C-alpha cells in the first residue's frame, strides 16, 4: 500500500495508520485504545511511527500484529524530497 492509499482512510469509520513501514487498520479497535479513541484517530491516514514508539510497550507492539493489513510501499513520487 502507498501513503496515498493510507491517506484515504482517515476518518472515524475508516481508520488506517502506518507504523514502522506496516499498515494497520484500527477502525474497530480505536474505541478501545487505553488513551482514548481520539488519540488513536489523530493519526488516521498518517504515519504514526514516532508517536507509537514513544508511548507503547513491547506488548502493545505485539498486539498490533492483529491489525496489520500490509506493507507500506514508497512510490517514486512519495520518495522525492520536497522542492
């Protein structure tokens, strides 16, 4: 999946995130997030790698495997540095 594909899933009812090069579909799980659904949804459609690593245990990382739906694939356009 590309960043553009993930970005289209940025709502409360369709929530995907990127963490460490993997894409996770967390729509149904977000309401159960210990910090609140709003925290999980802030990153809907975005890369949450830094934020995830800052606040989550190894157990949380292992739990995320249940929600993984694929790998992030960088397109040539997305890999270009900004002009």
